């Protein structure tokens, strides 16, 4: 698995989330639009990393004999599960973004 791509995807998703939080805090100001644009840019970048993760999974199908789409989907599910686990652990420990 391409750990760099997975970590980059997570970071872009986290960035988009944080930019939206800041945008909400800046409601009614010119900075609000700036942070919304940054959130959208981070989401677009996350989509590019998501495609890379899917390609890595599809490439594995060459070695496993499984269908390429299954390998890609598997990689995306692993990434999503890792992100959800990270969030849940943070939540359980009382970590909050403020």
C-alpha cells in the first residue's frame, strides 16, 4: 500500500475540514470566502490522492489475480477505516479542535 498517498489523502481531508471550521468562525467577513476556497482546493487535492490510492489497489490485482476494481475499492476502504479509527480514538481521548 502506498502509505504516502494515504497519509496525504488524510491530511488534505483534515485540512478541508479545518478550513471549513475557520470559515464558519469568520462568517460574514471577506476571510470566510478565502477559507471556503482553501477548503475546496484541499478537497480537490484529496480527490487526486484518492485516485492514486485506487490505482495502487488496482495494481495489486496484477499479483493477486483479483479484479482491479476490487483492489482499488479495498484500498479506499482501508484508508477510510484508518481515518475513522483515528477520529474515534481522538474522540475517545477527548481531543477537540477549537
